[in-house]
């Protein structure tokens, strides 16, 4: 992945996405002791950055592939993103979702005309069902985070952030499957001025933290976290990017995630989901290292089950 590919990706998806705003909060700056710039992908179409990668992936299919449709497995945001991108581009979307996926995200998929197939909440079950659908329909499988075109698409959020604020010293991002942090790291390596990309994840699902140490893809024996979008693991395309570009992943407790989420809701008056709040929680935990610096945070999404708030 290079700068030319990233810029070409941004040009290609631009007609289909929002250029989301970058917001600041005087009170959060004071609490953290740094100047923090929030790239608000909760205002993206379908409510998350994943619209970028899903759109780019479909746009890179041949007409023959588009005619047969697409299939993915996702706990929520990529499911909605692929459904909406497919609807806009006239493509059928088959979506495998774990039975535990939040109702708000299942509802979004249905509204965007995605066809839902529910499965057991394990990676094995998700892969198996997606494979069956692929075999039956001829649909192209698009991975939520490990597809190169998806990674490039996700990187355009950081590209826009760095176009607006080129002197950021660090960008904090949540880590699940690694598509966002990989894309962000690629963007920062080309567009930033010595801008470090820092991953954040819950202690409860710290597979990326362990993968960075071991150099291989690690799994989570349990996934007991409020950050439902971060329960998956790195892939064969995302891990090498992290090993090359990312030095630090900050882990946070569940209480810290909830506190950060509440702080954004109360102080910035915007809705973010728990997975997004992990990034601010990570910055707050490591705030002494970033005193008086300009820091970016990618708010990855705002698709919250309002009937199941943690506060």
C-alpha cells in the first residue's frame, strides 16, 4: 500500500462518503493536558468509518462480481456499511451476524436491505456460514478488516484528519480486526510529520497488544467487553502493517471505557459507541506522555443500543 493508492482510493470513494468534521473540547483538553482533535466518524454515513472501506471494496469489483453480490461476517458496523454501500451501488449484500450482535446494528442492516444470516457468536461459525453462502450464490467475500481495499478505505479518515491538522504528534485509534489502525498507520506514514499511531484496546480483548509482542496473530479466550466492535482479532494483512508502523498499544479497563464514553457524551454532546471511547480512554491513561502536544483521535462510530446504555 502506497501514497498513490491511498489518494486514488480517496478520490474514488469521495462521492459516496461524508467528509466528517473534526471537533475539539476545551474541557477534555484540560482533563488530558493536550490539544485533542476528534475526527468524528460517528457522523459518517451509517454512523461509522467502515462506510469508507466497504465502498472502496465494492467499487473495485468487476461488473461480473457485482452481479453475483457480496458476503461478509460482522458484529455490526461493517455489516451496516456493506449493506448501505451495496444498496447505493446496486449490489446484493449477504450479511452473517452473530446472534449476540446489538439489535440497533441488526436493524440498520435490514434498513439498508442487507440479507441477515444469524450464527453462533464464534469466529469459526461466522467463517463457516459465510463460506456456505459464497458457495451457494457465487458472491464475493469481503472481509471486514483484512481486505486490502477495505484497509485503504479506512485509512482515508486519517488522511482527511492530517490534511486538516498536519502537525499532529499522535493519532489514537481503537483496535479490533486492525483495519482502522492499519489504514491509519499507512496514512500517517505518508501524510504525517513524524506522527505516531497508537492503538487502544480493552484488557478483556488484548490480542493486538499480545500480537505486537509475539509477532503472530493471537486470539482472545474470552470477549467479555462492552466494546462489542473490538471482539475480533488481527488478520494476515493487518498484522504486518502493525508490526511495521505501530510501536504502542494502550490497554484500558472497562470502567475507563465507560467513563470516556460518558465524558464525550456530556462534554461534546455527541453520541459515540463504547468501541470509539476506547481511544480517549487510552489517551487519558497515557496522558503524561502527551502533555502539551497536538493529538488526534478517530471516533470510529456512534451506533449505540440506546436501550442498553452503561450509564
